[in-house]
């Protein structure tokens, strides 16, 4: 589909918006803020329904406040924990979540939960309020914020699930799911969909069963016997999640994922992978051999920061490799990350698709 050109902006309107920004004192991203103001003014003629405009108003307010809340902690990696708000402290799953929160905090991670009771409270209980964020949601019967986070400045309450979910994904470096209801399933499928389609950064997604439990093992069997068997997903998509019963294993999976890998970004036709240490030439050749199926155009190579990354100040201290990615097989990219994280690099043959049970 051809993109239509943006209509020209009224010069007088543009000047007045710029004057308004200057009157406010300027600040971050004035060009982007100018565009937001311009689009807000278009609501005067484009959207008549008050309810629709209020959705935009509330979403903008919620996102602005949440981004402001997270900004001081941008330098610390964060793990989101999902699970049932109805899980009682006597349940082993609750105790596992407490243990996991404690171990994550000890390893230097902060913990994000939905701020309610059950598994969410357990994650905060383990991590402690100083290492916790709460992203609460207004519901008619549940949930008020749990006592660990309720008076903390790192708590935000959302009206809409979609803004809350965006914040979870935007600020998470890993996601851990304990057994839960529709909400937990929804968050898990959303995370998988966003990673599978390249709409979010790849990150560890770990599903935690109680010892001897079958909640996630049964879910995995459904995925394999229906989605995979009927070719509704590819076998490489199974690389996007792991299943375990051990909180220590959860921490190890997350730490291993970030051993060398940092993040990815598209720059024009190049898929750029930022790393702590660039692989040597012989490993680059292994990547070009073992991952040729996902390469379209440029082969794997070590590069310097691109002009676009320099303009944005984007991970300028990181090493980089880049290649022309087919923009489809993100399950294979997850395998590629495992290879790049291997202590000595190596062949994709050394990192076969993992068992779903870590």
C-alpha cells in the first residue's frame, strides 16, 4: 500500500505551537511534542464522540505519568512477574514467587507486577518495596494495591488494560508467569505475539510450575498438539519460552540471556544486534553458515554504531553485528542470541532448540 504524503501544516499554526512550547520552557523532544499538539488540535474536527476523545485523553495521561515514573530507573533491568491475584500465601506457588523476587533483587533486577494480591504481592514481598514497581488496574471488584507497594511512589494505577500492558512490555527485560487465570494467559500470549512478530524486543519468557505441577506443561502440550501440529506456528516459535519449577533456574535463564546480548534495532535494511563483546571472525562465518535461512541481503558482519544510532545516542558503547533479516523468523533469532551468549561463541549446532522444560 502506498503511503500518502502528510498534508502541509499551516505555517501560522506551526509558529503558534512552537511559541507555546517555548513559553512552557522547551524541553525534551520538542519536534515530537509539536506533532502531538498538532494531532490533539485535529480532534476538534476529526472526532466528535466525547467518549472516544476521552480514551485518547486518559491514555496519553496514563502513559506520560508511567514513563516519568520509570525514567529514573532506566539503567536497571526489570523483570515482570504475572500470576493469579487469588493465590494464597499458603500455596507453594506464592512461596516460589517470594523466593524468586528475593533472588532477582539479589541479582540486581527490579520487579514489576500488577500490584495486586496473590502472586503479585508475593513478587513484591520477595523483592522488597525499594526494588518493586506496581502497575495497578482499576476493576470493579479487584484490585486495590497490595500493602507492599500501595504507598510507594513507584506505583501507577491504570484505567485501561492496553496502556498498562504497553508499560509492562516497554519496561520489562524478562517476563515470568506463574499459574493464573485469563489475565495471566492474556499477558503470556500477548508477550509471545509481540516477540513472534517483532513488535517488542526479544526477552526471556519463563513459565513457572509448582514442583511436580502440570499447569504450564499441559499448556505446552496444547501448543504442540494443536498450534504446532496444525502448522499455526513454526517449530522455532517454541524457542520463545521456557518452563521450569526452580526459581534459581529462572534467574539463570535471565542472566544467561544478557550474558553478551543487549538489544536489537532495525536501521534501514540492517538488523543490528548490540553486544558486550563482538564475536570473532570465525564465529561470524559460523553465523553466516548456520543462520543463512533468515538472511535477506547483507550477510552477518561486525559494524560500528550507525549514524542513526549516533544521532539517538543509542548504546554507543556497545559492540555490534548486523545482517539483512527476513523480519519473520524471530524464533530463530532467539536461537541466534543463545549462540551469541555462549561463552566461546560457536555453531548453532551447539545450541539445538531447547526442551520446553529448562
